[in-house]
């Protein structure tokens, strides 16, 4: 098998794995009410499992990054597939024990998702492509989760009345523990194509990372990225409902957001090959800031659609550009770990935002204070990308357009 065929085979496998990995989170969201009812728990109590899943997937990201640096990204993804499959099989088998469900889903399945998604795929792209092509390749792979959300979520909704959650969990577990793990084992035996010699010579350590002000710019921005994404995932529909938005307008807006999410990642990857990445990242954060500010305006058909368009256009761009900058900026020894730490901060921002939105609404009977905080964070992150980013010894100067 020649180098190009190996490269694009692994890219296709990465896209396919991220597509399937969206099931670990999507099936929980669709079956949430059924799960709470089957365990005899209220929605608030059972929501703890979902919150723990979100938090642990972030906490596991640095570990996943370290595994990717040392054992390789494909073996890391294979471990995630195997552990996720086993977790879902056990969830289906022991379907009557609540705290076992919390432990298996909130801890083991959360690790599995982290091991099959953004961090190891970023390391995989870094090892397969030269710097100029990394951003677009990563955008292609990471769009697997977007396509998974668009395709698989309606599938779970269609299956929900016909199959119980233990039956669906059993099928998902068997899929990951069996054929997906075997496919990844086969891929792990494929020799990785050689990279240009210049890229093999990069070295780095955590001391140089922590002394780089660009790392803190990336960290601040990724906290805002995760916080805004989580707020939208959890609180957007209730916010629109409070504003009197119709079901038709909400449905169209969410579809528009999903479509532009796909376009956003690919566009960011393409633009990153032509313009300075930190400036593009700043623009995406300012777009995110504008979208959040629109939620402070009186809800109308125009503002609802405009928010969906702008937020969707910024959605994956921040993830793609942050990963591209991180993987180009830091040395081979630590870049996977650095991206893992950044993704931990991303998930921590999401967890804090979800809680802040809920508590803020209970206290003020409005999402407005939370939205103001998120608007300010994304504005500061956008400006910081323009003002405080400097070239590092590992990051080549941007080529002219």
C-alpha cells in the first residue's frame, strides 16, 4: 500500500470512528427520560451521570494525549473503542443498578469518548501530514462528530419507541467491542508514513510550554469555546421557548446551525493554509461573541436565524484552529499532552457553563447574566489572539496568501 493510500485510509478510519463515537453521548441524550424513569430517579438526580460524563471526558484528555504521544494515536483509539464497548455491554447487562450505571457511564464511557475523539485524532493528523495540510485534514476527521449528530440522533429518536435502552446499549457495546476494535487493531499494524525530516527534529517540554504566553491565550479561548458550546447544547431551546419562538423556527435554526457547523470546520482548515492561524482564531472568537450578544436582544425570527447562522459558522473553527496551532507550536514529546490539557479546560468550561446557566436561571429567573459572562469571555479571547500571540520557535511564520 503506497503512502497516499495509507494516509487517506487512516483519515477515513478517523472520520468513521468519530462518527460512531458520537453515539456514546447521543444515545444518552435521547434516552435520558427513559433512563431516569427506569431507575426511579428524578431528572435532576439522573443528570448527575451526564454531568460526570462531561467532566471526566475532559479530565481524561491529558491522559489520552500522553497515551497518543507514547503508544500512538491508533492504539489509543482502539483502547477507547474496547473500553467503551465493554462499558455499554455491562450497562445493558446490569440495567437495574443506578450507581453502577453512574460509574460505568460517567467514568469508563467518558474515558472511551476522550480516547476516540479530538485529542488522539489531532495527534494522528500531526503524524500523517505536513504542516500546511494539517488543519484541513483535521477538519475532515473532526466533522465525523457533526455528521454523527445529524445522522445518528434522528436514528435514536426513531428507534426509541421500538427498543428499550438496554437493547440499544447492548448493540452499541457489541459494535465497539467487536468489529470496530478489530478494525482499529488492523489499522494499528499499518506502518505510519514517514514525515519530512524537519518535523522529526522538533523537541519540547512543559517548561517551554508554560513560559509561552500563546498557551494561555489558547487556554482562555478554549474555556470560552467549551462554555458557549455547553450553554447552547443545554440551555438554548429553553431560552428560545421563554422568548416565544415557534417550534418551526427553532427546528429550522438548529438545522441551519448544524449545516454551518460542517462548513465551518472545513472553511477554517482551508483558510488556515493561507492566513495567520492566530488571527483567524481571533476572528472566530469574535464571531462567537457576536452570536452570544444576539441572545441578549429581544427574540424574533430574524435574531433567531441570525444567531444560528453566526454561531454555526464559528462552531468547529475554534476547535480546528486551536488544535492546528497547538500541534504546530509545541514539540513532539508534549504536543498531545498539551492538546489534552487544553481539551480538559474546554470541558471544564462546558461543565461550569452548564451549572452557571442552571443556577443563574433559578436565582435570576433569566439566562441574561450567564449570557453576558459568556459574551465577555469570547470577546476577551478574540482580542487576546490578536494582541498577545507571538511566533514560537516551533511555529513557522505564516505564508503570504
